[in-house]
């Protein structure tokens, strides 16, 4: 059955903040493509960049475009040469579409394909009733998998690849940041046999999720500026470390916030080793907004 006509989709219509619902054409598929009827989608930080039309979005998005790149759905049509999926399959998708013809793709290095396009960024995405995808980008799901989990498969892949960048079995692991990917990384590290998992964030709610979730971290700690102030005292431009910090096994860093004005201490301690970075933002050094600068500082104690 060939699907044609119009469908509802959330689009970025023009180069300005906001999104809108529109009627657009149901995408046509090629010989190696499948048409997916979308059952659920997820909202990524990338989508928020596109909605706000910030500098990143202005540099990467060319409206009009259907947004969204995390989804699951049912295969409703397949191309003439598709062999890996069939009509009725429940699938999720890898959002990076490679060309399959460049030197990188043909030598097993498709992850650095120079022609990569991301759905919802470089081509129409999944916040729509239907999306066309190459069959090699599709991932078969168990038929009974909840759609709210299946729609996160692409994002879950980030957690898996991050955790498996090294061997975490029987090792102590730090997860810095307890958003969705951080929480999934905790679960992956537990499944891989990590000895202990330390998790940090500057958001109390995120810390609570890391402590009390289905797969809780061994230790979850608050690294907000207010809490860090208990651990350090300034001495003529140098920072004296409290006894409490020196006794910690791990006190973890977190990405620098972009909310001005704000000064953050990023600390990593492992037994008697302290690696200390001071991130100065905005009003502290007169830096332009959305930029940060790292400086080496001397540690006392």
C-alpha cells in the first residue's frame, strides 16, 4: 500500500523563535527506505535550541523543516529492495543518516561520514505522523515494549556508547550530570558490573532521581555553587581545601552552567589527589555571554 496525501507535523517554518503545527506532504520512500507511522516521540535539548532559535540553531537549521529526531513507530510501507524490516514491525531509529557511498562509509567508518545528515536538523524529522527512514537506520523493538521507552532508544544509545568508551566492570565510575542520559548511563554501568557509581549534579531534583531511581547511584552528590562554598576558602587568590573534601573518595565535576553571572568550581578528588579547575563566567572576568574560561589555580592543604 502506498501512502500519499497530507499529514500533521511540527515544523520550524522560518528563521525565528518558535515552532508551528502544519499540514505537509507524507514523505515518499526510496527503494531502500521504510515509511514509519510515528507512535511516540521524545523532546531533546537540540529541539529546545531549535525552538529558541539560539546561535547553534541559526548555524545549523535551514527552515522550513520538520523537527524532532527521537521516536518509535510502526513500519507501514517498505521500498522494493528493503530486506531488514517488514510492514508491521515496531521500530526505533538511529538519527544520523549516512550516505553509504563515501570512502568512510565503504571502509566501515560511517560514524565519520562527511555527508551525514541528522533527521530534524539536516532533513525532515519525526515530529509528524509519518517519517521515511533508510532501513539500515532502523532498530527492531520487542512488540510489547512501551512506546515511551522505545522512543528513547536513540538517546539511550548515547548512554551505552559513553559507558562503554572504557571497561567499567569492577571499577568506580563517575557520572557527572543526572539528566536523562546521565540516569541511563548509571543503569548501563550497573548492568556492566561497575563496582561503585558516583553521580553529581547542581539540581536537587536531579540528585533525588539519581538516588531514588530504578537504578540508583551508589553515591549522589550536590555540586551547586552554594554547597561548594563549604569546601573551599580563598587565600590571596588561592583556594584552601577543607578536611571534608580531602577525605572524600570522589567529588565530581559538572559541566559549566551558561546562566550568567555565575562562578563554578569543578573538582575531582580521588583519595589524596585533587585536580581542581576554576570556571569563570561572564561578569567575573568580563567574558562574553555563553563563553567560559578555565584557569589553573593553586590549592592549599
